[in-house]
């Protein structure tokens, strides 16, 4: 279906890009739209009200993010051993697919259903650690921007196909055209996305293999734990990589908070409804598709850091526009700007980091890249929520408090930009990043 658009890429590059098409269906259908809805329906069977269900889901999200953040650098280090990157990718992929299928059975107690979702999402997120790390295996450094950006771009547009099919089923039930329990309509939407995820994972499983690796020591697990600590120490000594990761931590925190909160912001400001929600989600996806590719083209011409700077500045503009939202038109402008920079800043961040690290240790270092991203997802929502609470306590109404909350994310972007620019003044040595005694048996 997508081969005609990717014919200028090698078989390995196409296969890697297709996995983004595969897993993005889980992000859009499960995480972004339908699981929060179906979890409230499942929880309601046990007399858990909607507000408490939302709080429970929020806490669960924090816990699985913490689990992945802790495991990421350890798993990443082990994946650098010969042959292990593919093995670990398969384990987490099939974990996500199997437990994703179990989510198509929404008749179990909400505690079990939530547990299934957490395991499925750990599988999805864990597979992405190794997927990101495979970037250095499937293409050359001069193509990192192009391949990484096309992964995000085609992931955005590809994920819309199963989502729209599932949305059609849900709409037929929601508008009472078809007589069916809404839980089963969403379960069918889940099934479509799981089939899509599995189908487009086959090229990755068949055609992508680990080219760069370190030999596995005898006591590989203990060595992996020790080497994770060594990697962290080496990272701290390499100021270029360290400053980039600190900058990434701050700006991706704000980016992620805005992406996840865009719809809720519209609801809190009273300028959206269910139809608008869907339109906003699709608008972001469709705009992000060409813009992610454009970012990669411009990154090659003017530099990765320059385009990351542009992306951060766009997000500062987004926060400024967010302060003035008072109508659906304003919300669509806000969402359009999010789509403009969302895919590009994520893709170029991934490719820029890939260019800074040695290929032999890509799993190791992308594990730390992932952990910075996961812990970043905690601070932004906290700042946003805390600012809203303080504003309300000081007499501002809900909408105005939300506007102050949006503005509170700007300092994160400014700090992130400062460290990003400082990283360009630092020097790095890739050979030093392959730390001494990395294969030494314990």
C-alpha cells in the first residue's frame, strides 16, 4: 500500500519506516482516543464514576511510564550484544500485540482490564526503544534525517486508516444507527488497529537486522547492569551529548504536554465537542505528515540544530496562541501549529541524537534517550496542573487559569533551547562513548 511512495528507499529503510506506520495505529486508536472512553465504560460496571476512572488511568499512565523509564537504559545496553536487539524487539512487540488483542474483550473487571492495557502499552513502548535504535542499522548517517522523518510522517498518515475505520464503527453505534454496546464497537476498533500493527510489523521482522554490535560477555546480564552505569558516567563526561539530552528533556517535555493536552485544553476552555475533538486529532495527523518530511529536507540544508531551534520557537508561538484561545477557530489554529512542528521536532531530535552516538552502542544510548523522554513526561503536566490550581486559588476562573497554565510551559522551551544551543559549542568523541571495558566479563 505504501511501497509506491517509498520506492526510493532501500528495502531495510522501507521496512523500518513501515513499522512506524504499524505502531502509530496503537498510539492514535488506543492511547489518544478510545482507551480513555472504553475504560470509563468498563469501570462504570463496578460503579466507578467517570472522574475517578480518569484519575485512575492517569496514575496508571504514570506508573507504566516509570517502569519503562527505569528499564530503558538496562534493556538498551543488553540489546547492543550481538543478535539481542532483534530478540528484545520481538519480545516487546508480541507482548504489545497479544495484550492488545486481549483489550478486545471488554467484559472483565476494570482492574484486570487496566492491567492488560498497562502490559500492552509497556510492550508497545518497549519495542519502540529497539525500533529507534535500529535507525543506525538500516541506513547511513547522512540519511538519518530523511529516514527518521519519513517514519514519523508516514506513521501519522498511516495510522489514520485503521483509526477512521474504527471511528466509523463507533460513530454508527454512537448515533444509534447500529444497535450495539459501545464497548464492543471500540473493541472492533481495537481489533482493526492490532491487525494493522501486526501486518505492518512483518517487514521489520523479516528485513531488518542488527549490523552494529558488541560481543556478548560470559556474564552478560551482570555486565549489562554494570555497563549501564558506565554509560551514564561516560555520558556525563561528553558535554555535547549531555547538553543535548538535557535540552531535549526540557523542550520535549513541553512538546509532549501540549500534544497530550490539546484536546483537554479545548474542553476546559469550552470551545470543543466530540465532533471537534475528532476533527482536531485528524487535523494534527494530516498536517504533521508533510511537515515532518519538510523538516528533514530543511535539516539537511540548514542543519539539524537549526531546525530543532525552529521547532522550539514554533512551540513557544503555540503556547502564546494557546493563551488567546476563545473559539473553535482559535483551537484549530492552535492544533494546526502543533501539527506543523510536532513530527519534525521529534524526528529530527531522534536523528540528531543518532548522529552523536556510536552505532555499536545505539541500543545503549537510545535507552537513555528514551528515559529522558519518559521522565520529561512527568514534569510538564505537573507544572501545567500546578499553575492552573494556583491561578484558581488566586481568584481566576477555570478558562483563564488554563491560559496561564499554557504560558507556564514556555520556560521549559526556553531552557531546552538554551541547552540545545550550548551543545553546539561543545566537542564530542564517539570513540570515547564506546566506554572502556564494555565487554569485560564480571
